[in-house]
C-alpha cells in the first residue's frame, strides 16, 4: 500500500488537473484547425446529449460585463428549418440540417450585443466540430444594408415569434457532415500578422 503526505497528494491532484487542462487545450486547437463550413449533412439526428453540450457552449460564451446581451433559439423541427432556409438565397442548406441555432441580440442590454452574439456563434461552431458535427453560419443581420437586414430579421422574427426589440444576428445550421472536406488553402501568415507595431514583421 502506498502512503502519500498532504503535499504529495496536492501535487498529484495538480498534475492530474494540469493534464486534463492540456487535453482541453489540445481539443480546442484541434477543433480550430478542423473547422470548416459544412453545408451538406447526413440525415442522422443529433443526440440529446450532444445538443445539451452545444447549449453549454452557447451559455458559457463570454459577454461584455457578463451581461445577457444575446439569447438563443434551438430548432430541431425539420419543417421550421425548411422555412428558415428561405431567409436569404444563401441559406438553402439549412433545410438539410439536423438542427439550427438562432442567435438574437438585445441592444438595450449592452452596446456590445453584436460582438457578444458573434462570439457565441464561434463557440458553438467549435463545440460542434469537437463533437464530430458540421456547422455553417447563416448571416441574418446585415451591417451594410439596413433595408435587407430589416427584411431578413422580420422574416425570422415572424417564424420564431421573436419580439421586435431583439436583433436577429444569425442562424447556424448543425448536423453530421455528408463528406469530410479537405483543409483550406490558407494565405501566408505574414499577410495578417504584425509584431509590436503595424507592418513590423
């Protein structure tokens, strides 16, 4: 039988937690590298367990001053997904998705509502990738065309019963990828990175 003093036990616990933390970090980095925009899905439904994990990713996403400036509507009704796919001509793929997540913002709660909603979408996308799911971003809010944005947002509000005061930022489609797309051909890192000042390489 092995005997450990309190300091040794504490060190062992720290080591286990550190290893667990390292696994989590590697999972995030792997998800970042693997993430693709997936617009073709298998017919398999997403399990309740995985849907719960996706909800956790959305809920835990950070916000400015920790204010609830964004809310989420999870959609698993296939008929509703088909209707939502008509929000814009660029979201037809949503009809194939096993689920969707509408991200809505509250302007009156925080001036950072758009940033907070966008971050939540990124968290959801990476969480989906880590679970073997694919996702795609269906933009509803249009920053450069107020008339187009109003039309899109109104369409989604009417379908989902969203009050007028909420802004509809995006709908993410979720499902098991019909195929595994190859890695993207990225531009050179030097094109976007600077060191301690602009244009310093």
